[in-house]
């Protein structure tokens, strides 16, 4: 079966140019840059407020901004070190301190008994709730105050600083990934690749959706009669798959390009993403993207062509979208362990392999055997899908009126019947 | 020979749509493919257009298998439809390109044809904005925008108003004058009579009538003449029966007698003959009779 590539190209260009002008496509494509832009603008406008909100949330869990009273019976904390004079007010007696709390001069008073060193006991005087005891215990300011005063002059300042803030965490993922400082790295590590995979799958389905819609329209308007009198169904299908595949790539291109442009200032974001998503992952994601698109598009074209209206076609082709969505339903499981048995099994099944692998790759070091097997499975199933999809497409194109039953389709596929009634 | 169909068989499941059908279409003629609904005409055309594959038999188009002749054949399907959201000019260019015409050439030809059918002003509009008649015209020129040698027109007059029927008819005649071979399938027998040189009548997928239209009409003609004259002498030789019909006389002849003998007798008796013609049967009646009679 030799294809006339000139015709395939004509169909591909036609499909690309007509669909790239669709309002739906333009909106879908513009949505990512627009959302990014809105996020940037909102971020810029609300940055001061955001900081305030952040600070007030932080101060709720700290004693920052409040004046704290101190009655020191142990003698360990007086005189107060100069850096704490603004925050701490020293009272000579418990009565004096209670009066100050009553008069709202301070919100809480810490009474340090004589036996503090042995017991660690601190009495908290407050008009507020019992919650204040917990606040005092967890407050970094009060923690620093105690450590600073207890160790002043006894150890060198560096050690003192370390005792106040002993851990500055730095994440190092196993499996050769570069270390990225801070907890944000972990978040990016999960979510950027995850959403990248989600978007890729979305483009696969928008493009195959257009393919389906195009075929249904051609059938409903009967223009298909003229088209198949000029090109062979397999050429028509090839042209559509290539044209709409290019359309999907355009969408992904616009999205990635806009992210790159918008993050121009905040290049850190991209740098983080780039270090986390290794080139190997990107390359493999591209491979799965192309293979996945070919598989789904061909199958959806074939099965969709059997429908006699757009609605019917979508219902028929929906089976394949459901398979592709399975890995997303298992997201929770995958986050916990991307190499869990079920995930590996689904990576070997052609209809779930592309999405499953795209999700697993950024999350962990996927065993090489899984990559090799899944790609081989896809490579083997695409010709089968081409035969099956192409055959159904050819049959479906000329069936109007009533959708054939499964038995009829099977009979046609086995070749015991030629094209069904028209 | 432009089209050769030999013992063509096409089955849909248990139904045989085309049953050992054979015919030929000669270069430059207008060939009528006739038959009742469901007779197998459209199936036959679809096989010739390489949309369907035959179960048995052989089909040659311009001496080639249908697949290799696709670019040189045009097709106006019975089921009409175009890309509703595509622009008029883009539609024609795309369909021509699918037939292997270069883009620039297709554009030029499409514009010229749009002018011919008064649609040039609509070239940049979407197909869905066109009226029904305009869409029919557009669909019609779409079938030969790639300048084919053979053109299949399946029910080209269906659903047209008399004005557009006349328009399409004149376009068909113009194409015929350009030397194109035209295969016309239609239920409008008057138009078939006006346009076709030869016909094929099929019923239940089988050949019922086939050949030169004039010859077929003669074959079906009754042995009778129609005469318009002020009066007729009472005893004309060779005449079995005289009937008055629509202001003329309808004379049925005795078996073996020729119309010429009657004309000679009329002149000999000084009858003022205003019109004299050998009586014929409209194609429609031949169609009905032949279909009822069955295979030729």
C-alpha cells in the first residue's frame, strides 16, 4: 500500500489551517499565557498586601509585635540584652507585672522562678486564652531570647546562633538529580512535570477531538463522497493525523513559549523546572507524546468514523479517553510510589502506557526496562491500530443512517463482507 | 472507450446491488445512466469512482484501473454537501488540490468558474452564507474544477428550481461541446432525452435497456404517424385506425406498411399537410415499460 504523500500533505495542510482558526482552539491556546499574565499582574499588584497577610499570619503564631513582660527571679535573664530591649519589659515583682497585664501595657508576662534551671518552669501571666502557653512554647522570638541569655558569654556567638536555629534544610533527591535548596524545590519537582503531562494529554485529546469532529462533519455534510473519490481513506486519515498532530504541537509550543517569556524575570522558576525535569525526561516525554498521539488519533478516527453524528462519534471514541485517564485517577498512588506494581503493569498496556509513562517519568527514576518495554509495546501496537483504525475508517466513511452493530463490524473486519449498506 | 464495465458484481451482505452489469461509455458522449431508485446506479458510479471495490468483474476508466484514473474523473454525488465553514474559493481550491492540481492553477480555474456561475462576488464568503441555489451551483462547478476528461453527474437537477435547471443544463451542454465525456444519472426523463446520446437502463442491478437513445425510441415506437391537417380523406390505404388527439390525427398503420406510403397518399389526395411525424413514445413511458418487462 503506497501512499500518495502529496495528497497526504494537502489534507494535512488543510486540516491544520482550518482548525488553527477555530475559536475553540484559539481560546484553549491563549488560556495558558493569559492565566500566566493574570497571575503575574495580580502578583505584582498585590505583592505588598500579600506580604502583610503573610506577616500577620506569621505573627499570629509568634509573639512578634507584642510587648512581653518579664519577671526574673532566677537572675539568668537580667539585664536584658540590648537586641531584646524593644520587645521585653522587665518588672520588679509579680504584682507589678499583673497590674501591667491588667492595664494592657503588655499582653503576656513570663515569670521565671528561681528553680528555672532545674525545672524549665516558666509561668505565663495572661488575660487571653490557654492557647498563649502554646504560643510561648513555640515562639521563635522567645526561644531565641532564652537561648541567647542562657549562653551569653559562655559559648562563641556562632554556636549560639546554631543553637537558636540548628537546622537549615537542603534537599538532595536520590537518583542523580541536582540538589535544590528549600522546600519549594519539592513542590516544583512534583507539580511542574505533573501539569506538563496533564497539558500534553489535553492537547492529544483536543487534537483527536478535532479529528473526530472533522470526520463527523464531513460525513454529515456528505462532502466525504467527493473527498474519497479523490483520495484513498488511508491517505485522508494520514493527512488528518499529521495535520492535527502539528496543531497539537503548536499548542504545546505556544504554552511552553509563553511560560518561558513570562518567566523572563522570574527565570528562577524555569531554572528550577529545568534542573528537576532532566533532559532525558523531556526527550522521553516527547517520544511518548508522539506515540500516544498516533495511537489515540488513529483509533479515535477509526471508531469515530463509525458514528453517524458528531454525538455518536464522540461517545464511541470516548472509550479511548477513558483508558488514557486511568493513570490520572491513580495520581495519589503514583505520588506515593511511582514504581508501584500497578503503575508498571499499566505502563506495559498500550492504551495506558503513554499517559502512565509521562506521569511516572518526572516523579522518579523509572526502571529502564519499563521504558524499553512500553516503547516497544507502543511501536508494535501502532501498526495494528493503523490497520484496525484505517479499516474502520474506510468502512465508516460511507455508512450513513444507521450505525453498524458490533457483529456487523466484526464481519466486515474479517473480510466476509465488503462495505455495508449506504 | 472512456469507461468499460465488464460483468460487474457488487454485493452488500446478502443483497446483490449490481448483478453482472456490462456497458461502455464512448469518448465525448453524454451517456444516461437510468433506473428506478435502488437499481444500483449510485453503487455502479461509486465503483467506477474507486469509492467501492467490486466483488467481481472488471472496470477500466480511460483504459486504467479506477484508482489510477482518479485525477482525470470528476464526480457530483447524489448526496450533496460541502464544508460549511470554509470559504467558497478555498473549498474549490482544496477539492482541486485533492485531485492533484497545483494550488496556483486551482485558484485561477476556480475564480474563472465562479465568474461563469455568477458567484465571483462570493469567493471570500463562507459556504454556509450561500443560498441553496448558489450552493448547488458551487457544488456543480466543484465537480470539474480540476478539468477532468470524464464527469459523473448523479442527479444534477435534483431539488433545483426551473431557472437553475436551465442554467445547469446549459453548463452541461457547454462541457459536452468542450469534448468532455459526461455520464448523467437522472430521473428527469425530459432532460435525459434532451441531453443524452446513449443510455443504460438498470433495474435490480441488471441491464434492462442499453444503446443509442434514438434507436431505442424507434424500437419502442408504435407503427403510427401523427398528422396535422384540416381534414383527412376517409379511406387512406394501409391505415388500421384513426384517432383524433390534441388537434392532430393519430394514425395506426397496418403491419408492414411504412409511414412514407401514408405521406405519399396524403399528397396524392391534395391534403394540406401542416405537420407529419412518425409517432414516438416519451422516454418516460419506455422507462416504465422496460422496467416492468424486465431484462432486455
